[in-house]
C-alpha cells in the first residue's frame, strides 16, 4: 500500500482513453458505426506529440482519442506493430506540474515533460508511466 493519501494527489478526472490506430480516417468510420461515437474535434497533426489525433465522444461525458503515428520517427509506430490498441488513459488535473510531482512521489516515472497539445487548443499535457506499465496523460484544466 502506498504512503500517498488522497490529500496529496490532486483531483483527477478521467477525460479520455487513447486508442492507437493505423489510419484515423478509417477508424473514425468504424467507431461511428460500431459504437455510436460522434466526432468531437478536427483531425489534427500534432508535431510535438508526433501523432495524428481526433477526439470522439461516446455518450454525454465519455471520450475516446484516436491516435495514429505522424511522421516516420513517431514512437507510435511501435504501438501499431504490437497491436495493443489501448494506448493510454488521460486524467484532467488542475495543475500538471503539481500532479506530476505528487505522482513521482508515488513512484511514477516521467515520460514527457509538460508541453502544449494541439488537440486541446494548446492546453498543457504531460506523460507518465505507472508501475503496471500504464501510460498516463495528464491534461491541465
């Protein structure tokens, strides 16, 4: 059991689940047909994240982010080859830097320092791994 208490971890709200796909356009059609998803954003190429992304809404408060490799050096090519579609979960937090500090104290590892994300209108995101190899995206409110 962790020594971290609920008082030290900032409030975290599940924002979306990220799904790795090879082709965003084809996958949008599949998610609409199979799951009743609706397109909630433009398809965007995020050069900083090396990803092509789109946000889909499923129900009134749930989101799925489709993520495809952008560019030849994108690390997402490995995820596509592994055929592990669930890529990450994203939590919305009041302050990314403070959340990262608290999560590092609970043995999570920083993958990427805070930077703006095109899909979220420049809001700051950061990436961390937990001990079960879950990739977690932190999105600043």
